C-alpha cells in the first residue's frame, strides 16, 4: 500500500530537508509493515498555515500535484494541514487515489474515544471551528485552546511549547473536554502527545498518526469517498473545455 | 457609497462584455440612489463555478484584486458566487473594504421572511450544503433542488430554465420550504424571481439583490466583520516576510 | 419608500415628545436618501417592556394601528421592541405593509459579521432566549449579558449605562462572543454602539439601524414575508364574522 | 386540589353552556379522586384560535382572570389552547397558582412514550412549530399533519373529522412518527383518541388529559415554574407605577 | 391503580428492610388517594449503581421480575434508578404493565418548569449524559454537578450531603441552570428537595415524585409506550424458541 | 498486535463452528499483516440480537469474558454486534485491553467518506437510533432502511437478502444518503458490500472491516478510551466489597 503525506508548501526550502525527512521517519514508524510511506512537500504554497488566506494559497499546488500522484499509483494522499484545505476539491478530481484530511479523521477518532473533545492549536481558529461544523461534531466540541506561538517556532523551545500546550489542554479538560485533539500538524510531529496525555489525564489524539491509520483502513477496506458528495467537476468530464 | 460586484472569473472574455454590462445595469437598478455601483470581472479564474475545485480556482484572483479595490476606496465588495468562495480569506486581508458573500446574506434574509427555506441551484450542492452548515442554518434548511443545466447555458432558453427552476422550487415547497433561495448568481440575473415567487407561492430570495442590500446596510451602519472571527494573517502583520 | 418605526406604547406621554422626535431624527440620519421615515408611538400599551407580560400588552395597540398604516401606504413597519412582539400576528394581518422585527433582523445581521454573538440587554431575558430559539440561532448564541437598569432610566446617566454595558459585553466576549447585539431599543438610541465596539473589540450591532436597513432592502427587493408561514387568519378571510 | 381549566374566549356565548359543561364532565372523569375541577370561559377573546393573531387576542382576558383565580385559591390553571398562549406572561404574574400549557405538557409526555412524534392539528401551524422550537423538541418532531376543518366545525360531523385526523395521523406515521399528539383542544374533547390510536397503531396523546395529569403531579410535588425563567415583571414589584 | 416501585438490587439485604419500608411510606405519601403503591427490591443485582457496568448488572433481575408483576396486574412499574436501566428492554417485553424511567420523566417535567436544567448526581455521569442525549434534551442541559459521596453513604450525614448538593446546585445555577434535577434515587428519598430549592432559588425536581406522577397520569390516560419504538422481540413472538 | 472479535452469544452451538471459522478467515484477510486475529463466541447469551432485550442479555457474558482476554494480553476486543452492547461497561472495567464497538466505528468512518449516511439493518431499529444519538451523528443520519429477514436467516438465500438490502439502500440514497452503513454484523460477513456499493452508487461501509481498522489504528497509536468518560467503577477500585 502506497501512502503519500503531502506538506502543502515548500518546507524543504523554508525549514529544510532534514525536517521533511524527520517527519517521514516518524510516519514510517507509525505505519503498518506493508505500508510504503513517503513525505513530499510542494514547490509553492505558504511557508506555514496560520490563516484561511494561507489555506487558500495551499490549494492550487495541491491540485497541481494530484495527477502525478495518481500516475505513480499512490493509494492514499494525506493533506498535511489539520484544517483539511483542498480535500474536497481533490476528492472531486481524484480518480483512484483516496484523499484523507487529518482534521476530519482526528475529530471522528476522538469521538470514538470519549464523549467530548477540545482542540489545542495555534491562532486563528475560525477555519478549525468551521471544520467542526461541517463535520457536524459541534455538539461534542468544547472549544479550541490556543497556543500563541508561530507554527514555524513550535520546535524552537519544545519544553516551552509543551507547557503552553499543557496549559491550553488542562483548561479545556476543566471545561469538560474528555479527549484532546492536536489541531496543528507541526504539533503532531513534536513527539509529545503521550506526555501531554499523562499531564492532562485524557487521551491526546495525534492527527498525523490517525490520518495515517484512517488512510490504511480505508485502503484495506477498498473504500473511496462518496461520488454523491464529491462528483467530478462537470466541465472536466462532460463537455469539452476545462475551467482552467 | 461605492460598491463593487466582482465576478470571480474572466466573464468578459468567455461570455462577453455585454453580459457584464447587463448585470451592472440590473444591480444599479436595484441599488439605493446614493450607491455608486460597478461590476468587474477578473483576468483569470474559472469560466463558471460548478464544483468545489472551481471555487478554489476563483480565490487567488479575488485575493489579487483586493488591494486595488481598497486603494480605489471601495466601501464594499460583493463576491459574485453564491457559495461565498474566498470571503473568509478576503475578510482576513481587508483593511477598510467590507466583503459580503451572497450565499450567507441570502440565507439569513430568507430566515427573516419565513420559517424554512430551500435552495434552487445547479449541481454539485456539496459546497452549498457546507455553507448552510457553517452559517448554522441547517435546522431551517429543507434541501437543495437541482436544475441540471450548465451555468453558462442558463440563459440559452430562459423559458426552459424557468420551468426547471419551477419544478425544483415546487418540489421544495411540497417538502416544507416556506421560502426559496436562488443558489446561483447566474439565476439571480435572469429577472425571473418574482415570476417564480408567483408560481411557487412563496417568496423567492434573489442573492444579488440581497447581497447588495446587506452591503448597503452594513456600510450605512458603519459595520465591519468581526476581527475576532477574521483576524489579519499573522505573518502579514506581525513579522517580516510574507507567506507568498 | 415610506417606513414607519412604531414605539409600542405611549412614549410621548410617559417620556415626552422630545424623545420621540430625537429617535426620529436619528433614524432619519441612518436611512438612505429616498426613505421617508417617521416615528410614532401608540395611545396605549406599556410604559416600557421589561417582561413577557408587557410584551403581550403591546400587541393589541399594534394590531389596532395596522389598518391605518396600510391605508397611509406605509411600505414597512418596524416594531420598536427588540423581542419582536406582535410581529407574527401583524404579518398574518398585513396586506401590503412589510412588518420587520428588530430582534430577528439584528441577530441575522450579526450572523453575517462573525461566528457567534452575545446579546447585551435588560432583564428578564426569557423572551429574548425564546426569540433566539425560534430564529434557530441558538448554536451561534453565547448568552445574554444583563444590565440591571430600568429601561426608562438608561439615559439618566449614560456614562454609567455605558460602563454597565461594557462590562456585560466584555464578559460575553471573554466567553466567546465574536459580535455583540444590543438587545433593547432604548440602548439602540444611546448613540454609543461604536464606542462600545471600540471598548469590546468586536462589532456591536445596533438593532434600530439594522431593522431599518433590512426594511429598506426588503422593500427595494419587493419581498414580503412568506404566506406559507404567516397566512391570513381564516375567520377574517374565508367566513363571515370576525374573531374579535 | 383545585384545578381550573380556562377556555380563552367566550365559549358559553358562541358555542353554548352545554359544551362548556360537557368539557367539564370529561375533565372530571379523567382526574384523580381528590381533584376539584372546574371549567370556565372568559367574557372576551376570540371565538376560536386559528391564527397567531387570535392567540394574542386571548392573552389580555387570561391576564385579567388571573387575580380572581389566585384569590379563589386555585392550585393550577390550565390554559385551554394547545399553543399555550399567555402561559409565560401568566407565570410571571402568578404568585401561588401554577400555570400549565397543554402544548408543552403534551409534547414532553409524548417524548416519554416514544422516540418521535407528529402533531395532528388545524391550520395554521406556525405557532405550533414555534412551540416545538421553544420546547426544544424539534429533533423529535416529524411534522404537523393538518386537518382543514374550522375549529368550531370539528364536532359537526365527528366521523368525517375522525377520518381526516386518521389520514393526517397515518401520513405522519409513514414519515416516522412513533407517537401522535393532538394539537387542538377541540380535538381533545372529541373522545376519539383511543380509536385514533387503534387506527394509526401508535399512542395518541390527548393534551387535555395530559395537561390535567401534569398539573396534578406538579401540585402534588409542590412544584412551581422557575422564577429564574419567569421572574415577576419588575415594574409590578420593584417600583411604583404599573405599566398598565 | 397499582404502581410498583422496583429497586434494582437486593436493598433489603444490603441496607435493610427498614429503608425499603421508609421509601414505600414516602412514595405513598406522594401518591394520589386511589393509588396502591408498593416498593420491592430484587434478589440479585448491584448493591448500588455508580457505573454503567452496575446498570447492566441490574437489567437481568429486572427482566426476570417482569412476568410476576404482569401476573399480579401491576399497572405501572417504576425502575428505581435515575439512568433508566432496562426500561427499553422491559417496554419491549411488557404486555400490559407500563414501564416508567425516573430519569426521562424528571428531565421532561423539568423542561415544563423552566428553560434549562442541571443535574445534581454522583459520579460517573456518562450514563446520565447519554440519557440526556437519547431524550434529546441536550440543548436544555447545562451540565451535571457531581457530589462525590458513595450512594450508600448519602444518608450517613444528611447535613454534609445537603451542603455538597447545594454547592453543586448553586454552581449549576451560576452557569445558567433554571431548574435542578436530582440525578440519583437515593437523593430523591433524602427529603431535602424543597430545602434545596430554597437554597438554590430554582425548582428542584425530585425524580421519585415525578416518576410516580408520570406513571399515574399515563395510567389514568390509558397510555402505553409506542410499539413503533418498542416492538416485542421477534423471537419471543413470531418463531418458536426463545433467545434465552 | 492481538485483536479478538467476540461474538456475543453461543454461535458455535446455535449456528455451528464452521460459521465462526468462516468469519475468522474473513477478518484475517482484512487485517494488516502484523495482526494476530481470533474470533471467539461466548458460552451464553442470545442466539442472535434483534431487540434491546437481547442486547442486554449479551452484556453479562461479555463482562465475564473480559478478565480472560486481558490475561491473555489481547490488545483490542471488538464486540461483534453493531449496536455496541456492553462497550461502555467493558471500557469502564478494562485495564489494558482496548474495547471497540463496530457501530460507533462504522458511523464515524462513514462520516469521513460523505456528507450523510443511512443504515441498512434488521428490525427493530430503536437501539440503532439511540446509538446515532449518543454518537451525536443524528444531523448526518438519513434513516434506517429495514430488511425484514431474521438475522439467522440472512445467509439462507443470499441473493434474496442482497435484493432486499439493495432496495433498502436505494431508498435511502433517494432520500439523500451519500453513504450506506451496514447495521448488522451478519450482513457484514455476507461478502456483498462492494456489490451493494456498485448497485446503490455510494460507498457501503462494512462495520466488521472498519471496526478492525479502527482497532488497529488505535493500538498502533497507543490510544485508549478516555478515563474521563469511562472511569473504573468506584466499588471495584476504591472500597472493599464488589457490587456483584
């Protein structure tokens, strides 16, 4: 099974190849033995995603990457941003590659583990709140807990980041969250989720691990997204002349 | 008051300048006397929007157009697509221009007129359904009623289009819709909303008229979107170096 | 366009003609140039509305006033109480005059500006909470923030009123409100909404301005409330003999 | 225990004393042995309630009747209209008499009997739909089923009325209703609820029986409505000078 | 009318006959004069119910007791545990005996008394939260307030229990609860509900009193649960051979 | 990784060992290469589960089996009934074995694949409807589609079963279901899910495959259910003397 984790921006340029490789190593360590996992970044797109504006910037390069991934025979593509930018568009366009968003996957898996969840993430949370609404999980959702550190600085002082995440998580637990979801993929690769679970006393759902697991289970079960929800764009299929 | 209606694609190329001018004339006829209204299209973007993929294509040219509109002193920008693509990103970026989406405006105005509404639109409806969810109007929403005619062909045979829209609208009324919302901007400029209201027996909300009215009232009241919901992207404001 | 703002009680007697005139001047300053706006009070009804009981007292004089307003050719009637007393009954009875309630209008316009809202108002809030439910906006609604000053005393010490409203508003923002709605029409005429917006950091929706704007846009668009929701009372239309 | 069932209109004049007495006999036959039950109508108010307008007309005479009932030592007052007009206002005003609305009582009792319910009633249903929303039972509510017979004509041909009610009820059951609620008090006194249950195959909740039962149980348990929800009107309690 | 209150465990062994008799005396004092009320416990089952595991243990002895109760001609069986364990199964199996759960009854009666409610109970609250969801009253539900005293120790120091319940109740009121529901049957027999109401300022709903009242009213109205919701188990009715 | 699929009843006696072995073979074929999967049935419990009563019968033998599975070092236990009987109780009791219910798992995975789902199952659906509510997925849920064949007869004529399931599924799709979930574990082992997907045009989620995949991903991610939701029963942990 071939799974590709796509970072929606030029991380090898902005942060460096080592970080891309580190994430690939971690994902491989979390995968089943028969999974062939690769991480790739994209030539353009935002340096990091901290606004809806940057989410929108990430979509065109994702769309551009899709045909190549399909040609390679990739079974599942994970979009490496918690708010699932581009997932719906990619699902409309994809012919054989399953597209998975870590945000939807993590929130539904959190729902299997407990009665309610909160999301520890970075500002601004509007896109995350809208994802909770479109996943229709708002009645389980306690709130976001915000960590005010730039995404690209989360690893600068992991101890400080951990403390800020603990504070945000504990405040959510005090308000009723029975599960914590990490709402930022850079948090997912800090290797602190189990320690955060010990600190907060509730399960901490890592969206990278869980997106991988959901991709695996859907590929194994032979499942693709519903064409009733994500039909192919009509101008690309029915009539001559594309929209581009 | 200066209001700009922006068509998110190169309509003057694909359909022709006359159609752009016709829409401008209609909008002017619907505006208050002190409104200076102009319609403009964009140099790139999709020929029409019939998929989430095409909505995403429309966002970068909208973002690119914003600084010019702000420099011109435009008070309000109406994004000319019912599903409100790019509205959230534009609101994050805008400093003085109010951004209005016709979909949210039309659904909330429909809610003032009756207890429930249905939306007559073209396939595919997933983006529209998600807008209903993020506007949190799903408990008023009966369903979409689909008219299977390409957007660019809606004016080819207005009589046939009207009949198809009537069928869709009457089916929604039979299922409990007390108001009909037109869910496609090309439908909004067909000048058939009052006739459709007479046929279906319920109010038909025209998203172009209503987006204009909401823009007017917000400008008059001096209201801008909440910065708590739509903060400026941090990398554009707090730190050197843009995400682009 | 003729719009009438009706104060549901004998304000010219209890508070004085000057206050009625002051409100008329403010509304005129907020209206589009082609709007002919008048304010009128009613010969009977409560001195102010601070209970559901008083809301009910306001309805018969509103109903009695309707035929005269229709005969005068009034295009839109705004009921000058936030909880929209009598609006549904008036809509059933009206033949050509559009009836607008400021509460529903303000809450739907607030929904266009941000993700959630709170309402700063005077006790008791049960009617306001029920209006939130019947408008089906409870999933956006944070809570009411109560200012414990009698309605007729709000202007006695505007500074103190402003401070109490700020405290209530800031508490709502701390609990997640991204927009504040003023939930009392006497608050709407204090001319402090923009200052309150500056203090709380979120948009403050003034129900008087917004009800006026919604009335204008609906009249311009030729829209009336749905007869499927508000049919004429059968005994007044189908059979001889009225219910009164 | 003294329970008073108040018909909100001059039924002894419009329909006659015999009908008032018949309803009293039925209610007595449904009550516990220690209940002293009386039915009374009011000197003014609508002949029947088939619109929100008429519901509003019913409130002032109900309010006027309250002090006398309290002086008589009535333990519970049942408002004899399914949509519960005036119940909230009466609860604000009442000092020792419990006020019960048959609509809320019947919908909550229906919820104890099955997973979902539909309401068989007469047009127009908007007030009933709003009651479902304010009782927050909309997720259990299938729909109304309308019987297009004037309220005052329901007993003219009971067989025809029963057939129309059966048709409406069976249609609701086919759409998922697991319980039927009679949504009109004149239907409640037709003595056909058990026959309708046999015909439709689901329990039929009679709002007159159930309002009586809820009044009994609340009086026995010493329960009054929450003063947090229904505080006394401030001008009647705190300050000199009433609103009337 | 014969009503049986069944304690789902061997209370006469674990706590003693006197407590069973005390509860019977209290229930009789709360019943209408024509009610023949008896309390009985069961030979097996948990000593007290403080977990979902113990709720499940309580169901088989309840099921075993049902045929005897039906043979005795019992009109209504009240399951003496707030979370209503076994009520759905018993309703499927019962042929003539009405089965009432105090949790559903108490939450719906609380809904008749005020706009929102909180539940004062003992840990763990997951079963109670799920009952709120299946009763679909979550939009009225503020939260549980937990009293960390073992169920079998609630009467050891009633004063301390009362203070702990008051603290929990007042905290719920501060968070918006307009009614308090006692969420544990051992709390219902402490005879402190009216005192708790005086302390918290809101009505306190006693599930024992209310379950009794709901049972009475349903028996008087001749109502049984919907067979559309609770059909008889097919293997017990249609085919030879039981599942046991 | 050791995963145990537990059939909650004596299937080897009632249906035979061959069927147990057949299900084990299928589950092994669906698992990742490093999963050690075994199926086991229980010495007592219902022959099949077609009622809430039978679900309750299944719980005590499941509880009795848990200590042995924990002693064996089983990583995850899948309860082999769609309505997830006993899952909450087992989660309270389990110390190291993850407990997974196929119903919750299947509905959340269906939510990842499309906007709405329907459930094809056997009567009676009340427990399934309640599971939808406690999973808080009712706003995505279209309805159940019932196949009126006894569970133990589903394999007697697979062609007829397939046609009945297709009819039920197509009816759900016509009412808006964008994904179909199989709501009965005996349906999950019919090996017809992909054929049913082809027939209905939407993804068909197999709860056996998906429960297995969710168990795998949670074990790989080191996740256990929240102790805030499922605390250990206090009498088993804090105090001497068990409830049994």
